[in-house]
C-alpha cells in the first residue's frame, strides 16, 4: 500500500522526507521481516493463480486473507484507517487502493494490480504486482514491463551510503527510458509512492517515484523501504473516487503498480517480498 493515501492525516504525515532518518533494523529483525515478506509473496501467488475472467475481486480478497491467516499472519490492510479489505485490487484505470467488491467481476482483457500486506510477529511486509486477465493489448504488457523495470532500477539503487532520492531518480530514469523505447508518454504518478516499513506499515520517509538524485537521508545498513512505482498509459494526473480510497487516472488511461519491500544490506539490496526461489534467499 502506498505511502501516501486518500486521508489528509496520512498525507500530511508522510509527504516530506527532508531531515528524517531511516530506521535501522538488526539482522534478526530483518529475518523477521523476511518471514512477513514471504507470506505476502505466497498470498500474491495464490491470488494471481485464482484470478481469471468471471472471478470477483472480493473472491480474490478472501483468498489472500485466508492465505495470510493460514500462514500465521494478520492482513496489514484490513481495518487500516478504515480500509475494508486485505488487498487493494485496482482494475484498468484504477491506479491504487481499489476496494475489492463482489460487483467488480474480472473480464477478459482487464489489467489487474494487486497490493498486499501482512504482519507476522509484529513485522510488516508489503508488495504489489500487476498482471493481465487473459489476453490484453501489447501496449498494456509494455506498460507493466516498464513499471517493473522501474521497480528493479529503484531496488538496484538501494545501497548503503546512497541518498533516498537516488532511488527516486533511478525509478524515473528507467520509466522514461522505457517510454522512449516504446514510443509512448508514460505518466509517472508523483502523488503516491514508497515508504519506510517495519513494525508499522507506513514509516518515515516517504519515497517519491521521481526527482533529482542526491537528496534526502542516507540509506543505512539495516534500513528497509517499500519501493513502489506506479505508471499510467496517459496522464499522471489522478483523482479519488467517492469511496474515499480508489485512485484512478484523470483521463481514464490504464495504470500499473509494482512494489517490493527491500532491505539495505552490506551485500546489496535484499528483496524481502520476493519468493526465495526467485532470489536464492537474497
């Protein structure tokens, strides 16, 4: 879940990073966060495996909640500032914070972003993925690939001694490079972004998805950040629906959302929410 939401208090609390340090975690605490991250990865795998035309986003939410609880965790999102579900399920022009509903039935050609969080022994994991429902236009796949490349670039920049906005700049540069390659003008969503994470889902600092490098606090060994780019196929302008949560593109263009929880270590970035099989443990 993004580090800037539809609630004014949350927005005010996380909108600035200047002068704020990133909390350090001990090796044991990072292992505990890895356990939470692995449960999130498992829940997302179960959701993506069940998502198909004719399935509602509420059914997917129920699968995620059951997976988290069966794994000994608690859904991070459920009840958070009143959010009524265990996942955010955002379809097509919905960028983030989509509320699962029995009325939101997936159809062939939809583009679905799912954001999921879990708490295990007091520690949080947070991750998001985007995937197609059946066959979608090539432009949708390119958009999602561009966002995932931006995420990977941001993760690669999460090294000790770098500055917070080195990650932001890496995300922006990768997204712009993909836009040039694809011959389109992807919108980089600026209002929402990543955040610190640990014993709370949202901690200082707010992590923008664009901006000049070399600003903000230094990244310490043991710091943990949720790196969280969002791209659109059109404008970067957003609006929030009447439910107070669901954020959509102003022009109705499609949107994608990718996120990982990342620890900063002496050996490089450790993606806590990547399945162990995909990272060989690190």
